[in-house]
């Protein structure tokens, strides 16, 4: 199963492809977009390396990966993420995916991250057959935590990784939220 094009009321999400690299460079050029990830804009070389990693992760488990979101006017809205979990603080379990979103600043606070996330969760549980989806962010990232809560995820832990160059707010820790297939089904049925 290849990654499908996903649609919501206001968005069309197409699977990430090499043709989207310039949009990723544009997105990561805004330090506010990366405030809780890198704390700064990223260089083109850094974005190219991340793009290659995303493309590889997108091939790891069929149906999971990354999508570029566009509005009805074909304006680039952001990068939507549903790869298999990866990283030192995440489970190595092919039935678990990680939800993420990164929006162009002019599209913030319009409910688009929640709208896209609901579509990704429906895809994860209804199409791919994942058992669980997690999401992680800095504890101080109220916007991202609000999206996680809005789509029915629950807080499962706060943890304190060690960083070489910690960002402001790191002392509050990182948080992880989750939603299981059962939780999703109860939410969509009830």
C-alpha cells in the first residue's frame, strides 16, 4: 500500500516527494516554526539531510510517512508527519507511529494541524492498522499540546532527555501523548 493522498474539508495532503524539497527549505527557514525543535532556522544542507531521512522513513512501513499539505488555493500549509517511531526515546515497534505537524506561520491557530492530525489518525488506524500513535514535544509547547489534546490523545509521560545545547524551556521536560486504536474507535463512534 503506497501512501495515499489524504483530504480533509480544507486540506489536500500529498505524499512527500523530492519535488517538495524547496517547500521544506522555506518552512525550516522560519525560526519561529522551529522554536521548539531546533530553536533556530536550519540551513539548506540540514534540510536536505532531513528530507533524505524522511524519504527513507517513509519507505520503512507501507502507508506511513510524510505529507505536504495544501489548501484549496494550492497554498503550501505545512508538513504533516506519520512515520514509524524512531529515536532513542521511542519504542521500536512497527505497530506504533509518531504524529507530527509543522505549519507555515500564517496558517497557525486556524485548526489546520488538528484537522490534518485527525485525517492522519484515521489513516493510521483505519487503513494502515497501527495499534498506537504517539506524539512528543517540549512541555512548554502549549500549541502543539493543544493539538494533541484536541484530537483525543492523552498525556502518558514527561521525561527529561539530556541535550548538548538545550533550548529555553528544556528544564520543564518533554512530554509524550498517545492514542490507541481502541481510544480512536471509541472517540469516532461515540
